[in-house]
């Protein structure tokens, strides 16, 4: 093979490679770079509530124990053997006002009335006799026609005897009245509409005067003693003694399993003292017809039995033009988070007027129509980009 053929075979591939490299370089140099765009920041996803200013009634939440408004322990005022008893006189039974409960043997007391009546007749006769003697003595004194204006001795005119006879008559009348009272006291009745809490009396039992035998509680009204902080108390209407002011309304809630029953009541008075330890005041809430004997409440309501522990919701004064927000929306240092018009985070300090069970009442710091962030954010900072959606909306 000639030398020229060898050079051709060597140089041709090199020439082809060089031309390809040159073309590639030309293409690379002529390429236009794509326009640069800053990365888009979507912002933190948050939920918000649009707040509104409005008049807001204060609601005070508390607890208390149901207790009777009226309670009495019946004690016989006379002694005697129990001869009559209502068969329903047992713990848990109910009686109307004036309904007989039991009676004692009254023979001795009826005899006592007869003796007192006889003593009264004798006293009346004695008084009439002395009055006749006094008239005769005065007539005789006048017939003597003694000189001068000297008054006779009172003994001569039977004046002390008259006073004694009148006193004896008054005593006889009092004894008859006492005997009648003792006779009436052999029968005991319910002093008010009542439920029997306990009864320790049986037919044939001898009862001594002064020994308690029956304990009754009223069924017309129940009371709930509710402890409150002084801040809660200042928002409530509490009637003062002797005034006709209407107290704050109250809703009484009782949870039995998954069911909740509600009664309506009203604040009727304050105990007028503050606990030295807890600095708590106590008010009394009254509930009418706790046993539903007058069909005041729905028929499915259970009885509001004494001793039940219940929740009480009291309606207080109305705060004008305030904002109500969830408790979770308040951040540290009395601050809230807001969504600005350009969807950025704004941190603002607010004035908390009142803290309720689930909400806060805000006085200053929020205006109607502003968007309040209710989502918790890690590392929240002023001006942070947000991706807001109304609370309750679904994600797209």
C-alpha cells in the first residue's frame, strides 16, 4: 500500500471528527438559555374566621348541688299513743299541704277540754256572785249617807274580790283554750306540699312531746347553691333583700348518660358573704316544681332530686359592641393572628374583657370583617405568606 493511501485513511476520520466537534460547538454557542423565574412560595395553609362586632350577653358557667327550699322536722307537741297513721307515710312518699299524717290517742285531751270548760263555768258563776255582792255593798254604803265625801274601803265594796274573780275567769278561759290546743295537737298534718325524707313512727308507738319523728322537704321549689368568682358576680342581676328586682335567668343542665335535661330557674338572692379561702361568693338559683307534679316541664324529664350535682348557666348583663372569638385563637401575650388583604400574617395585641368556657370576649383590638387565624402555626412571624381558607371549607 502506498504512503498516500495510508495518510488518506488516517486524515479522513480525523477531519470528520473535527468537523463534528466544530458543529457541536457552534450549536452550543448559539443556544439561548431559558428565562429565569423565582420559585413560587405558596404560603402556609391556615383557616380563618371573619369576626363581627355585636352586643354579647355574658354567660356564666358554674356548678351546684340541688337542695330543698323548705325543710321541716315534725315534732309532736303533746305525748300519746299513735292510733292512726297514713299507710303512705314512708320515705319517698309525697303529701299535699294539710293532708293528715298520723294521730295520737286523744281521750285524755278531750277530758281535759271538758274539765277546763267546767272550770270556766265555775269561774263565770263566781264572778257573777262577787259582782252581785259588790252592787249590794255599794247600795248599802250610799244608804248610810255619811257626812263628807270620804270614799269607802275597797274591801267594803268587794273591789279586790272582783279583780280576783275576773282574773280567775281569764285563767279559766286560757286553760280551756290550752286544752283545745292540746287536743288539736294530737293530729299532725303536712305543713306544706312535701316529700317524706324519713319517718320514724308506727301505729301503737308511744311518742313523747319534743321527739322528732318525721322529716319533710318541700316539693314546690328547689334551690341550687352556686359559688361564683367576684368577676362573674358583677355581671349578674342579684335581687337585694326587700327589693322586687328580678334576678338573672339560669339554665340548669343534668347529664344522664348521653342525654341532657334542662330546667329553667332564676337567681333569687345572694348569701351576702365571700369565702375567705377561695374568695368565692354564693348565690341561690330557684327552680319551680322540681318533681314536675304540676307538669311544668316535659314529661320525659326526670325529677330534679335533692342532692343532684348539676351544671348551671347564668345569663348576665349584655356587653355592647364586642367581638367573641374561640379561646384557641388567643396567642401568647394577649395577641391574635390576622390575615391581611395581601394574605400575609399580622400579629396584634387585643383587650380581653372576659374569658368564658369556650369563648373570649374582646373589647379593643379587633374590628368587624377582619379575618382571624384559628390554625396553629410553628414559627409564626409578622408578614408571613399565608394561604387562607374559611373555617369549615374543604381543601380543593
